[in-house]
C-alpha cells in the first residue's frame, strides 16, 4: 500500500468524523460510505455511556471532533515531513490500550499503520466499541488494511514490538513481560498549571476545561496547581463556577462525596465550592473531583523542580511562566506531533 493511499484513508476518516458534533450531526453528501456508517455511528455515540458510564455523549463528541480536526492533509503532512517512512519488512506491533477516555489509544494505532507496520490491538474493557467501528470504516476506504489490523482477545502473541499503556502497577508487569521486546511502556502521568495571580477570568475559565474535560480522567487533565505564597483562590473559584453542572453526573458526584468525606475524616484542610475540592498536597495525582495545590517561592526554583520531576508530568499549563508550557484550555487538543510522555512513537517504530 502506498504512503499516499494510507494518508488518504485517514483524511477520509477525518472527513467522516467531522460530521458529528454535540450541537448537531450533519450528513455531508461528499463523505464516502455514509450510507453504511453514518446512522450506526450516531447510535454508537449515544450508546457509549451505557458501555462506560464516563463516556457521556458530550465527551465522546469532543474526542471525535478533536480527531476530525487533527486528521487533515495539512496536519498529516506537517507531522510526517521529517520522517523517512519506507519500510521493507512490516513489523507486528502490539498495542495494549487504556480506556480512561474515548479513543485514547488512537494516536498509537494511527502511528503504527502510517509507519507501514501491522497492528495487533488489545482494547481496554472500558473502550471496546469506538475503535473497532472506525477500523471498519478505514477498511471500507482501503481494503488492504484488513490484513494489517488484528484485534486480539486473551494473550498478546506473535509481535515484534509493543506499546502498552497502564498505571504504575501494571507498568511493572508490562516491563517484566515485555523485557525481551522493543517497547514503549506508559505509566501514570498528570498535568499541572502554574499560576501567578495575574491570569484573566477567561484564562481561568479555560483552565476549567483542562481540569474537568473527561471528568479529569486523562493524563492531560490538570490535577495540580502551583501558586505563589499568599495566592487567593477567589478568582479561580469564580471562573470555574461555569462548570458546576458536572456535579449532576452520578459517577462524578459519587466520587466527589466519597473523596470529600475521606479528606474531612482525615482532618485535611479543604477549599470546596460544591463540585470541586482543592487541597494542599505535594502529590501530582489528585482523585476525581479534587485538585491539589502547592505554593512556590520563585518561578526559577519551580522550573528546576518541574524539570527534575518531568517523568511524572504530561503537560504544563501557564501564561508563559515556565518553559514548554501550553496555553490554558489546550491540554486536550494535542497536535499529531505532540507525543505522549515526549516519546517519539514514529521514530520508535521506524528504528525498532
């Protein structure tokens, strides 16, 4: 299969996904194979929450739109321009996918196929339907992909390399089990925001998107705030009040009640607005419905610390206060070239 055909297939997938949004699904007559897939995908989006209570239509639509935006000819060309993608002998690359947010493993899936390799996919029990549906669409566009994509049940076997995503506990198992194979093993990471009290209301509202999107379940969600000593959280709480409706989701509300009760029974000092608690804590990983915070003395000292603890951090959000930070509200909108854990997946696949 030529590189142009592979790229064209994903561009067509992007066009297909662009028809679906929370506001309205609009069928575009120029999109290929809509007669086979459009209505079924609408139904799957609506059923997703019955498969996984965290997969609300709002969040599934957000993920779909993010991929629709990413899968354009311009983005694919920019992403792939620096690589030499000719592979003489395709490898079988195993993917062990997470299921914390919708289509969380799609970038790895795309990377394996666009680099010319074969993919063996072990889906998470929490996300078993969205990717297989998109694979059917991809094969309809390019039938040759049917021999390059395999879904695996049970033990992963007959692979040359593996990309596995899990928590810190499962990562230890992965590292042992795959010790004799080239691998990328992804562990727990969290994202942080660095504030100085000069942020605008609009920036703090956007920070709420970084905190609450996907209910805070993703590694790109902000779970920790670094603030200067004497910082007042009043403006922060006023801005994020726009997200108050999140408490109406039962699973989120249950976590809020439980985690708040645990904190209070432990006599921790909390700030609480009725749908989010914030707690002073040196850890990066806060529980659902809570954000940790920590005071810093100087930006320079904080930057040294963030660099030394970079393996625990996925994204840093700030108003250009620290190096390599991104804008408020952008954590869940990565580009194709924004690699998880800063590990270049394409380079790994090409050199393995």
